[in-house]
C-alpha cells in the first residue's frame, strides 16, 4: 500500500512587506506590567514594605480589639474539635456551613495549640489570621499587576485593602470569610495569569471551589471570576479552558453533597441532621430589612461599616460605576471588568429589599472594592495626564494637568488620612476584651468545682472554660445548644434547674428572648460578678433554686 501522506514542500513563503510586518506588532499598553512579579525587584520591594506595614497595624493590639464574637468562638471551637478527634464540631454538626473553613483554621492553629494548649482560645489565636491577611494582601497586589494596573496603583489597592480601619477590624477576626477571600484572590490571580497556561484556568476553578466550600456566599463572586478568565484567556483555547475551570469547580463543589449522601444525611430523616435542612435554614433566616431603611437591622449593619470607613465602601462602589461607564474607552476599565462586576453583584445583593445581611458580608467585597477604587484613581490620573494629539502641548497646559492632579491627591489625602488615623488608632489602643478576660479568670478561680459545674456561655469564652477544667459540651454549654440540640436538652430534664451559672455576655442577653431555657436561666439567677458596664458588660449569674 502506497503512502498517501502529503509531500513536504520546500517552497519558501513569500516575503512580507516591511510595512505589513510592522503593522502587525501591537504596542504594549502603558498600563500593562512589563515584567513578572517574582522577577521584578521594584515590585517585590514595594509589596514587601507595604506588607510589613499592614501586618504591623493589623497585629498590634489584635488580642484586645475588636471585642470577641460568638462566631469567632464557634469556628475556633469547631477547629478544636477537629484537632481533638471529636468530629467536625464541638456539638452535633448540622451542616450550617461546609466544614472546610474550620478544617483550615485547625491547620493554622495546630502547631501553637500543640505547643501551648491553653493558647487555643479566641484572642491568642487571632494571630493565625495574620497569615491569611498576609497571603491575601500579596495576592491582591499580584492581581492588580496582572490586571494592568501600574505599580503605584497596585500599591494603593494593597494599602486600601490592608489599612482601611474597616479591614483592620474585620480581618483580625477568625471569620471564614477572610479565608474564603484568600482562595478567591488566588483564583483571580490564576485566571489573569499572563502565561495563559491551561492548568492556570483549571487551578482557578479549583481555588474558586475551595473558596465557596470555605464560605458558601462566595458563590456570588464566581461570575466575576469567569469574566476575568474569559477576558484574559487565549482566544484559541478560551472555551476549552473555561469549560475545564467550570468542570473542576463543580467537581470539587459536589464533594460536599456527596459527603452528606455517603453519611445518609443528604435529606431529612428520623434521628439525624441533613444538608437539606441546613440549606433550608440558611435560606429561610428572618430578613434584616432594606439596607437603606433607618429602622431596619441591615441599616444598622451598614452604619457599623461606615462608622469605621466610608472611603473604601463608597469609593469602591463609585470606582466600579466609573469603570463600567468607561468600559469601551478605558484600558483599565476593560482589565478590571471582573472585579467591577463582583462589586456590582455584591452591592445588588446587599440592596435587595428583604433578606439577611450579616456584619461580615462586607469582607468578601473588600478586595474588589480596593481594586476598583485604585483602578478608578489610575483611570482618572491617566485621563488628567494624557497628552493631546499632534506635536505636543505647551508647558502651561502641562502645568495645569499636574496642578489638577496634585489638587485631587491633596484633597483625597486631607479627607481620608484623619478618618483613617482615628479608626486605626482605636484598633491599636482600645481594649474591648478586658471584661471577657476578667470573666474567664473569675470562672477559673471562684467556682468551687469546675469539673462538676454546668454553665451557659457564649462560644467566645467556651474554650477558655474548657481549658479551666469544665466538661466540654455538657459542663461548659454553648448557650444555643441548651434549647436547640437534643443531645444537650435531654441531659436537662429540669431545664434551667439543671444549671449552675450563666455567663451573660451581650450575645447571650440579646438572643435569650428566642431561647426558653436560656431566658428562664437568666430570670432565675442573680449576678455575683459584673465586668464592664453598659450594653457591653458581662454578668456572671448564679442560678437560684437550681443546680445539681
């Protein structure tokens, strides 16, 4: 059989005219980074200096401010349960969130808890979040450079993200949202990789899935990730890469319902919790009202954000609007289409008329607000300094441009720096946790027999009591479980009479109205020690007429 392969031609291609060859060469964008981050000494130096400043500000006084929250204690207590081999949670795991988040917290806190077990409490373990903040800050700088921001704008975005008083307060806390943001920033960096390798896009899908499994609300950001991947992918492999990324994300994401299915806990049934019930609870939580309604809970959450910083949230939204309006004409706007879309989607969800708006919701928006605000500043700067067409412009016009830019910079600095100084000074000097430390010390030294005592406490102090000798779960009782967990309520046939103390923190007093056993325990107890004053006080109350 004769071969049918085509013969190799030796004919040389026709010469391409010089003018045509030159016309095919596209000049680099003036905003496009010309070197890779890891080989650029100026980028490494700038990023390193800014990172040291961010870690210094975020780490200073981290144990004392802000006040310990029940959510922090819950995630850390669940991580402790993983470390101790007690399961996925310190009580019955009921699919309130995917467990991957506190599995990562368990990894971050494993070594210090092994060396000094008593440090496995909320305040000391906040230092672990500095590792997350450091990684997120560096990833944001890299992403800004990959999205064509000049070096100074990338540094500005990093400063906005790391040193805003709102960021300093929220990034210190042990929240799943902070870890999820780190993974999502990694996904964006891979999606915008200048090498456009297919594995980068697959990796972006995997990192996006890990982010969602760390905190499920990051689902809202996935469309923006896909936009970034589409815009930065090679046109010949774009569809294949996008399909692969979506497949990788879906396969990892489906591991969570598969886990529930294998445990027989996918759907409701007698004698067990279920993933469906967990999702139903999260979707049916009572709404906190319209965010712009002064009488709503969402409005209060918004005001708490704006109390710490108005520049980053409002300026970031304005930057996103500016970038979207100039999308057709601005290189920066097109490069930042993904982060701008993330800001728009997250803002739209926050503005919905009804729904639950948690205080940590803004965390997932912080990096994108910082990026689009820095991008908006870069876009305005480029427009102000852009030279006219023709032979050039005179010195007078050049001086006018630079004067206008200097005035804008000075005005922004005069407005921003005093407000940031006040907010960051509070974070660096205030001690909001003195009442918690005093309450933990009292419970450790003044209760005659901690091992046999039963105490209702919020999760902010739960681990402190466990380290002081109280029985985990049934001696030191997370107050919600006294009404909501059958494994605990069945050990309390007498209700409040089976308790000895209540550590009435602000969280316990606020939520007691919906928890009959907790409400009755407060009503049938008297304070024996009070730490702090006002709404932030912590009362240690002894049960009157109860106890075992």
